[in-house]
């Protein structure tokens, strides 16, 4: 299995010292446990990330150079698509994911991998009723079960070896994201929260795709409550900072760890 990070310069997080530090620490931990770590990005970002100790850096995300979208997860979706077409088992990690220990070997053998099922308190980002009533071109978003829980996946990690499904899901999610008829709808969602469009287009869309194609998704973290998920993640030596990465206290902690490791 190969381990990948990605970064699209058109996404939500601007290149700054904290982002560089997150990459440094993430790459360090992946290479410590698995030897290699690869980056998929665009030419603009490669100039800023080229000094980091990736095994290789490629610029497939130049395909997004002319794209302006509220879906800042588009870089991830295109990365999934490119990786599925390589026909090599892979795991894509967000750059604010840190592996302090090896991941469970049995987990890495599964065909479709994610971090965990979203908790009930995350429903505020999904707006299922609005999708059902107002989204013009739904693609695989038809027949959403608003009472189903869990209804989406946190994709701090994503990958596996079911290349046909991952390719089909990625292509459809990209088409859904870029469909011209959906852009006014996405504008409305973005005003509710900047997180709505990407989590719908990436995380909820994976749930819908797995339902449609009757695919089983394996979660790294199996608990569903916040406290239990935190305990399980800590026990296995897994950290996904998410919104915490932009808090001043966490920025200082990351800087301290980077300095301690002389990265």
C-alpha cells in the first residue's frame, strides 16, 4: 500500500507557516512507519512544498487551475480518481492527520477504507432536507434517507483496493460538484457554512455511492460518540486535528513538536 497526501492551491486553506508545519509532521510520521509518502498537488503549490521530504511530488491537480468552486475537497476527489486509475492499493491522508503508531494491519487489507462514521452532531453541515427539495442535479443524491444514521463518513483517511468503485465514486462526485446547474444551490449552502459543500460532495456522496453500489465501507474508528471516538483514536495513536489545527494553542503545539523533531 502507498501513502499519499494532497494539496490544491484553490482549496480553503492558504499556504502559511502553520500549514507547512502540518505537512512536515504528517510526512515525518508516515515515513517513520511506512518508509514512503507521496504528494499530489499543483505546480503553484509544488514551489512551496518541494523542500519537504516527500518520496515524490506530482502535479496532477493542475487540471483544476481554471476551476473556482465552493467544494474545497475537489483536490482530494481528483486525487482519489488519479490513484484509483493506478490500480495500486493506496491510503490518502489529510495533511492534519498524524500517525503516531502503525495503523492496524487488518484495516489496511480492506477494500474501501475511511476514518469513521460521522457523529450525529455533524448533521448541521449536511442539510439533507435542502438537498432533497432544492438540488437541481442530484446524481447519486437521489433517495436520501433523512432518518438514516450514520449518513456520512469522515474521510481523514480514504483509500483501499476496490479501484473500480473508487473511480466510479470519484468521477460521479466530481461531476456532481462541477455541474453548472448545481452552482446556485452550492452558493446557498456555502452561505450556511463554508464546510457544507465539501462535506456533502465528498463525505455524504461516498455514503450515497456505497448505498447505491451496495459496497461495504471499513472504518478505522468504529465508535460513534465523540468521547468514544476520541478514546479509540488515542489508543491507536491516531490524530486528526480538523478545526483544532487553526486554534492558536494548537498552532503553538505543532510548532513546538516540529522544533523538537528538528523538521
